[in-house]
C-alpha cells in the first residue's frame, strides 16, 4: 500500500524570532469553511453552537478558543478551526475542507502592531481591532485573514502556495521594527 | 563661524565629516548646512544651467541650492538637501554638477553665454536639423545641465512602507500644530503629529521669543513631552507629509537617523500611508526672496534662515552682515544678529516709512540692487531713496521679501488658494480638502499668538465634527508675541543684470518677462516655457515671486494671474521608498505549487503564470536545448505516460440545491443534465458575449460540483460567480468557495496512465467505473483523493487530486513510476504542444476579444435556456461570418517555422494593414506530426480549410506559407482519449 508523506506549508522555516517578535506556525488541525444554505442562517447558528459549544461569529468577529475556534471568513463563510465539524451541520450548511488550503501563522511580541503596520493597511489600533476581531484583508499584497487572538498576538493566514513569501515578508517587517527599537527616538509614544 | 554661546546644540558631541574629500568638524544637533556654515564654507554647489556658484540659502526642506550627494555605488543618493541632512560621524558629502571641481568648474563657461541661454533657447535653437535633437543636442545639454546623479548600480539600501491610522493628523509641530494636538489629545482623540524636522517646535526653535514666560523652544519641548506622555499621541519626527489623497489618505516620507539606518535590517526611509478621519494643516510658511541683480551669490540667504542659524545652531553665516527686507522681520533679524555679537553693517528696509531704534546704519526706503564677489558675496550695492547708490562691504546678506503660507497640501485635491492683501500672500480657502482644517501661518496667522489661537480653534472645529466631547470653553492661551505683520510687497528691484527667481532651475526675471513678451502669458504656460517651479523644490522659493513678476509684465494683478497647480509630492520622494520591498523578487508574491521543490531538484526552469511558478520543461542528461526536452516529454505522453502538476488551475467548490441551475446560467451549455460522477466541458461568456473562460466541471453529488477554471482566469471567474450570485440571482441556494489551494492535482496522461494509477491506488480503476469524463473518489493508503478522467492532451488521461499536504509526496511517486514505465514529468512547453496538436484552447485564444462563434463553439450556447452573455453574443457584429475565426495552420512553403503574433495575408497580397486577414495566437513544433502546428484567427476561417495563405511576422522578419486546416491536427475524432 502506498504511504504518502504530509508536508507543512512552511516546510521547516518556522519558528523564527527577531528582537521581541516571534513568528510561529499554527497547526490548526481540521479547517472547514461553512456557508449557510438558503434561509438556514439562524438554524445553522444554533445547531453550530449546540454541536461545538461556541457561538456562530458575526461579521468581523471570532468565537471559541485555541483548538476550537470559529472565524468570520468573508461575507457568507465561517471557518471552523480545530474540530472535525459535526456531520449533521450539513443540513444547514455547505461544508468545504480547507485544512490544506491555508498557511497559518501566529505573530506575537512587543511591537507586533508595528510589524503588521508594515504589511497590511488594516487599522489595528487597540480601539479599532480588539481581541476577537478578524478581517479579510491583505498582507504584503497577498489575500489574507488577520485575527487578533491576544493583546500582542495575531493570527495571519494566506494561501498555502504563498506561505514562503509570507514568512519572508514578515521577517523583513520584524527586522525593520527590531532595528528601530534599538534606541531610536522616532515614534515617541504610541496609541495603545 | 560658530558662535561662542547659545544654540540648541550639543557642543560636547563633536562629529567629523567630509565635504568634497576635506575633513571638518561639527557638533550634535547640526545639519550639514549648519556645520558647513560653522566651518565658513559658503560655496556648496553649482547651479543647474549656468553653473553659477551657490551656497546655503534656507534652513529647511525648501532649500534650492545646497544639494549634495552621499554614499557610493548602490548606496549613492544624490540631491540631498544639506539643510535636511542631519550631521553624523563620518558623513561624507560631495558637491554636484561641477567639473572638474566645485571650486574650478569649467562648465561655468555656460554663465558667459547666459545672454543666449534664456527661456525658450532650446526650443528655438535646436529645431534643425531634426534628427540632431536626439543624437547630438540632447546628450550635450543633459551632460551640461543637471543636478546629482545616481550611480547606475542597483540600490542596496533597505526601504520600508507602512500604514498608520488616527482620528486627527496634525501636519507640523510648530505652535499651531502643537496646540491643535494638545486640544485634541486632551479630548481623547487618537492623534498623530508629523513634522519634517528632527526637533518639534517649528519656528520657535529658530527665534528668541518667549511663550508662556519661557523661551519658545522650551515651551514646545515641554508640551511635546506632555503630549507623548498622554498615550494617545504619536509623534513622528523627520517625517514630511508629501501628498493628500481621497478620503483622508496622506502620504508621508520618514527619514531615519543615520545611526538607526545603519543597523542591520533597518530602512533608510519609510513611506507612510496615513489614514485619518480629520487633519489639521499647520505647515507654517516659507520666506520668499526679492529679485535683484546678482541675488544668487553664496552668502545671500533668507533672513529667517539667518536667524535660525544664529539662534538654533549658534552659527554666524557671515562676519559682516547686511539685512534687507520689506517687513519687520528684517529688523528682528538685525536685532538677533547684534544680540549674538555679529556685526551688522546695514539694515535696508524698502518701506520709506520704516523706523528703527537699533544701533546700526539704517536705510529706509532703500533697496539692494546688486551684489559682487567671485565665489561668495563680497559687497552689495544699494539704491537709496534719493537715487544715490552706495556699496557696502559684507559677506552675508539676509533677505526677507515676506512669507508665503505653505498652502501646498491644502491644494492637492485641486483647490486654488486665494490672495490676501493683508499679508501679501496666498492663503487657503475653506474646505479645499474635505476634513482638513488649516491653522497657523499656513492659514495666514503671522504672529505666534495668532498661531496658538488658530491651532486651538482648528482642533475644536475638528473635534466637534467628529462628535468628540471637549470642555465648552477653550483653554486660556499661553502668553505669546502678537506683533502685527507689517509688509509692503516688493517682488523685484528693477535694474541691469540677472535677478534670480528660481534658483534651482536658473530662471530669472528676464526669462519670465520674455515668456510674457512671447505670449506665454498664462502662468501655466510661463512655467513650462521657462521651467520655473519645475526643479526638485517645485518652486517653493519662486512660485509667488515669479507670478508677481509675470503679473507685472502682463499688466494684471496677482490674483488675476493666479497660481500654477500644486501637486504631490511636497518634497522629493525616492522611488525606492514608494516601492519599498518591491525590488527583485519582492515585486510580487510567489505562488509555489507543492511540487515546486521536486521540480527544482530536477533542474526544471520555472516560468511565471500570473503569480504561479510552473516548470517549463525537465531537462535530462545530454539534452542541450529546451526543444529536445519538450519533444521527449511530448513523446512520453503520446507513447507511455507523463505527469504534470495542474494544481494552478482554479478549482471552485459549488454546493446547494440550486447549484445546477446556477451553472446553467453561468455556462453556455447545460449542467443540470450532468449525472453525478461525471465531468463536462463548459464555456463561460462575459456579459458582453465574449468568451471569459472555459474548463471542466465535475458533479460530485446531486448538489455538489467542483468547477475548474484556467490558471489565468481563476480570480476573474471566482469574482464573476460571486457577482452573478450576489447581484443577479441572490435567491438561489448556492454557495461557493475556492479550493484551488486545498487540492494538489496532477495530470497522469498517456496510454499507460491507467496502468500507472493501478499501481498506486488502493483499488484499480477500470473503464466502467471511470469512463472518459467520469470522476469519483479513490484512496491511496490513508489518503482520500479525487480522480477525474479528463484529458488536455488527447490521450487516455486522468487528473488526480490529493489534499495539498500530500502533493509533493504524490508528485515524486507518480514521476518515479512514470519513469519506470518509459515516461516522466512534463512541463508547460510539452503541455502546450500536446494541446496544440489537439487544437485545444488556452487564453492565447480566449484573449477577451473572441466569441464562441469565433472559436467554433457557437453551438455550445444552448438554445433551450438563458445564460450570461447569450443575448449579447447574438448581436449581428458578433456572428458576422466575415469575422476572424479559429483555424489550424501548417507550414507548406520553404520556411517551416510559424510564430505567434504574426499576421495572415492572402498569398498574393502585400503584407499591409489593409490586407490583414487575421493573426496567429499559438505555435509549437509538433514532434508527433513532424512539423510546426499553429492556431490562429482568420477571416471566414472555417470556410477556407485547404487554402494556402501567407504568414508575415513583421517584428521578427519571418514569412511562411501555411495551409489552413481544422484546429485539431492529431486524432481529430478523439478516439485515443476515449479508449
């Protein structure tokens, strides 16, 4: 019998640290895109809550926790990260496996927002993009999903095929931030 | 000369630098300009056209003369303004535009020919002979005229781009900007304060006046400390706002201090995009010169700059100084110089009613009318009220012609400023930029008190617009100077000799007058005819002066004459900063297939298809050209089995009770009749009736389809489907998502493909379970896969899809098995030849201007149902039999080569546009057929099979006779794929 070997999208390039910032791969487990069938939005939300114990997230929001998390993933999609979706949900939703479609990383540490400011036009100010907020936007010209999962911690997802570019671009941004942090009087004070 | 006391400098921090190879010393806080002046260096550069000696004229980013080059090789950066270049240890600056040296510049000969080199000289002189312009005249002129140069080497510095967001952007950290920021910050707004200086405070750093009972610079310093401590204020120094764009977007260029930029990974500059809800423009004002004969000599400086050098940098720009002005700032300058112990030889005020209590030679109603000195100022000539002339020996002249509010940014969205007689300058109108208020000197507030007041007012207006609560009463203003601004305009002193307006582009009063004489009377025409305002300073020092002279020459008023258009950027922005990160491979993200590393290990050269990288061919030992590899790979597929990564094709998962109905609407043909477990080829039109894309769609279940698109159109098709669903048929129960990246998919093609698969799949496939155009699930050990029996090569073939994590592993396995069976991997070249032999299409043919009729698929537009593009495709113009339609082309003459892009002509016709019969879209050498095969579009093509036509490639100089054939050359019945 044939045995195929699995490869991660990041292929040994992670984790890496630059200054106070860390970039690591997130092994999200199963990732499933759920999209409500016509008129099934409410039924899906309650069945989802019942099956997985976490709320169906509204636009721009996430629910759950590490290991079982739901991300708003576009105008008609939610991405369930972690568990295998309850099979009965298919009465209410189109479910599509996305486990291999995305490279998922976590970037964290002091100055993480400065690094992200070099990569995305998203307004990540404390007051605007709080813990539990998520957005579909772009990172270094790549379509991306950006989620704030902690005070100084963000999850970033791009297409699997662009995972290499993602690591390179984030590393450059992290280096730029770290270099400034070494005693630069440029940005005195901050927003947070 | 450095003064013995005072200044906002760190005398303990001595720094060595070089200028043109000679070593000097400066101190902490110096700019290159202040350090040069401290070392008594007045000659800093040569002018653009006449190579006139020039020195430091200003103390800010508007500096027209003191431009230098730093760095070597890839790090060489020209045209840096010495006034903005912070001194640092080891700085090595070089002068520009002089040969062989700054001191002894042979090109200064141009100056002797000045009478011939005025405005319009080039236009008039180099008209004839016409061909000489590009080859002879232009290279000579370009060599003689110019500023600094790049090295020609690739830039090795790092640059950065970044985004920032706020409620209020305050542009300028002078008294007005700081008050606006304080007011907004106290009310709780998110504030960004941007200033191009490294030290906030604006003019307060350059003046001796007091604010709130303490020195102005100290008041600013304390206020900045207070703001920064508040937490909701971000101060960005060394950052110049360069442009204003729609919806609260601003561009800004940040220069990093040299010691930071030198750290590994640090950028030299960062280009910011700032998104804000509101903005306050408090950019101050720029002092303007007066045009008099010889006003460009090194040592002649702006009066405000002289005060800045004396007060901020403790530098005396001269040992014996005269001051000339038309407003009270001249008096202030003389007073500051005297207070600093510098000898002031004369105070010349053009206003006849001016008074002065200062203990110095005072000339009211007098004007400076000339200057002398070889490489620096030695004396000025003054014209006294009674018509007498006097020569005064000085080595520095401080000039003030008044102040021009910095209205530039307020005008970036097309608004024009209005003339204010009160301050003899242009001021912004209301609401020139939505959401932007203008405060301080930018708005024409000319005293410190007025600036503080207008800063608070601008912030309060802004806060109320934002709905942010603030105290009802504005806070008490700090005590500050509120002297009225008294000015009597003086633009030029008439007389003999050249009087400069635009120092950077060497434009004189005479040039502007001549433009007017030659009927270039519009300010925009004058600008282009004389090049006034077109140098890197964009006329900051000269625009208002030049249009005043133009107004005078044309007998109009200044408001009637108007200004030229203010456009971004406000200061020069290196392309490297705007395009930060985009050098080399950073230009675009790379999209790599799961087989990328495996293909690279097989030495496959990559070609880019959109963002994807795909292997071109897989060379083997002994093969010396791509054609050999390609021919072999084609033979593998025709005779054994080939493997190709086709993961880049778009894959869209479509589900829902109405999914079939939806597909019927977006495809020209019918999908609702497709059985589960079967695949169908589909054609998709745009609304305008032209072909958008083609591909196969598989029905995995009753309500579940997976559509494939071409690689090129994957994004476009996804967007189109979303549009159709959301806007045209939102009532349908259908949802879709891209699964392109979820699945790694490989073509297994050739007569031995089934044998190969049966060696790797857990359960063998047979014709019954997987007939041609069948699909279903299969397993490879633990891995669930999808198998499609489809063919883009015309052979018995499959595509197998596995979750992407297994892609590399499966690719290596399939290639190894194929090699054992006499086949192997094939790349894009072979893939292209294979499909050409079969007459199958790609986006070379579906290029956006072809219809279903053109490609011979008009019958695929189902008559039984509606679809996107159906009505438009039926328009007479799109079904005209005379249209260029798809044909195959086969060489039949002496020349055996076909080329894509060539045009088709009748055999006897001249190869001219009028006789054009069509064009060639794709060609390739077919090893199977033994000749080139081409696809193209030919007028009435399908009716002309068998005819011989002429292919002419004008670009490559290739001509060939071709026979027109059906598009499918090989196995036209398709029996091989069905077997």
